[in-house]
């Protein structure tokens, strides 16, 4: 689950940055709205359930990295 959340979060963040660079501010603003929901979910989970669980941290970080890579390398712009 943390891998998936990390993937989606970074995929959206990378897409937002791309849209900002292309002047698509309305689309970027919509993505920021959804990114904030994801960020609040992550903050809540970390605050309540982490307890030195490095597996969760690693899964989330790996999801972030792969989400960014796929968006930059595999999604045609």
C-alpha cells in the first residue's frame, strides 16, 4: 500500500511540474488539490503507525522513485 501511495504521489507531483512548465496552471492546481489529500494521508499514517518500521519507509520511498521515473521516461509528453 505504501509503495502505491508513494508511486501515485510522485507521479502526480512530476506531472504537476510538467504542466506548470507548459503554462497549464488550472490543470496543475487540480493536481495539487489531490496531492494534498495524499500528503495528509501519508502524514496521518506516519504519525500513527510507523513505529520504526523501515519496510514501510522503504516501500514509500521506492514508490516515489519509480513514480517519478515512469512519469519522466515512459509517459509521452
